């Protein structure tokens, strides 16, 4: 592997497994000319071609056509190994191989949305997917792409309220603050001057990524959201919810020592959070500082301590973002729905969640292998 990597041969076959070592730079391996060379592998076995994700994708397409059964690609590896990029390259190859209906362009256009809402900067990767996804690419009777469906799981909700030093939350938050240029719209969304004005984004000490233009990416995301069929009112409501989530982190919880309860300081953060979430200030403050316990015969309302209220606030932020993510994916699937055109055959690409290495591992953490692998 080391010898091949030194010669910029990042792909190596190991039996039925394709091993990809992330080059961490752009290589001329995915040009239209290269794709044309590998298209032959989608119709007959070709032995003289070098290992490549295109070769694996072409083999899956060939088996689907010949055997009449659905196929799958499993892409696995640690965070930063290149799983997300490998997934995108496979999708681009399928689009070049079996396009022609126009649907393939819609499938590829979903990438900016999924990356904005589901990816973040980690210590090892500037664009790390913080969720798992299964992408089903469906084909019609003439073996052309007719639609797709995306299934997601294991969204890292904790990243909304906490990140390690040097990491960021989800890209969409920084894009929202930096990419909203219109003064009237900024006022409508209650946006501050910079991302670090939000506590949820300031804790890690990192709000920028070298070489990444959050404002330009936000414009691309807005265009993609419009392309999947969201109306301007839907997009505005979505952005309001994102703003409200961020303002939740600025709510100041004050303990009341007399009865071991708590209260929310009545300031601009409470007003902004409630306004963006469509709630009354007193209702939001009460919900965060109290919990309800339902017994067999009655409903008991118990005030929360200061720390419990902070935990409730963060839990609300995480739940809201999970709901936003689910709603966005549902909107994408509605656009990519194949209706009655599908033949029942599809190629599924499973992009498995990347593993991280922490000083202290908790539930759900672990150590993975040092490369991406495609089965």
C-alpha cells in the first residue's frame, strides 16, 4: 500500500475489497476521459483496468443488469478516510453511465444540502459526515436512473451543543450567519454579526475553515433547496428554526437557591429564541425550567435545578435539529421519488459512519481502520 501510495496509486484490490488511501489532494483520477475508460467494465469483465471506484461501481451495475437483482456497495473506514468523497464519485459514475433521464442531475444536486446539514469540521477532516446514509439509486426497465431514496441514521446530535476544541458544529450554521447578506433578512432572522456571538458555536474556538467560503456555499445550498421544491416560505421557516436553535444556546439559566429551582433571564436571547421558534417567551422559559411527570392518577409539574434546566435547554436544541434534518431529507426524497417508473432494481451505496479516536471513549465511540474500503 505504501509503495502504491507513493506512486499516487491510491486504489488497491484485496480480493473482493477495494482499498482506497486518501491522497488528501486532488488527483486526475475522475475526469470524463477516465470515466469513459471504465464504462466498458459495466458491460463485460475487464482485467486490464487498474483498481478504481469506477471499476467496482461498473461491476455492480453489470451484475444488476445480468442477474436482474439489486446490488450494494459498502463503504467503510475511519473519519477522514474518504468515504463521503468515494460515495460521491460512485454516484457521479452511475450518473455518467446510466443517465439521460435528467433525474441523475437531481440526485447529484442533493449533495450540497446533505453536506451542509450533516457534515462538520473535525480534528481529522474538514468535511466529515456526522451521520450514516444509505443511498438507493433506482433504475427503470431500460437501465437508466429513474429516481433515488436516501435513508439516514445516527445523526450526531450532540455536535449541535458541544464540539471539541478546534472543531465546528454543522456547516449550515456558519453558512447561515456569513451567507445572509440582505440587511432586512438578517434582521428578520435575528442574526448577529459573527458566528462566535452564539455560545453553541463559540465554545470550540473554531468558526472558520481555511480555504472554505461559507457564504458562497450558503448560496449553493439555497439554490439546491429551491431545486428540490421548497417554497420561499418553507426555506424562511427552515432558516428561522436554525436561528432559534442557535439562540437557545445563549439563554442564561439562573438558579433560584430558595427552592432549588431555576429561571431563564429575560433578555434578548430569550426574545430571539422564542420569536424564531414561534413561541411565547414565557412558554419557552417555563418549558425549559420545569418537567412534567405523569402518574396513574395525576400530572405532576416539578421545577428543575439550574443544571437540569441547562440540560433541558440543550436537549431541546438537539431534538429540534434532529427534526430539521429529518424534514430536509424527507423533502429530498419527495423530489427524487421514482413513482411508477422503477423496475424494482436499485444499487444501494452505504456510507458507514466514520470512527473517531478520543482521549476518553464513551458509548458509540471507537477506533476504526486507517483507510476507506469498498465492498
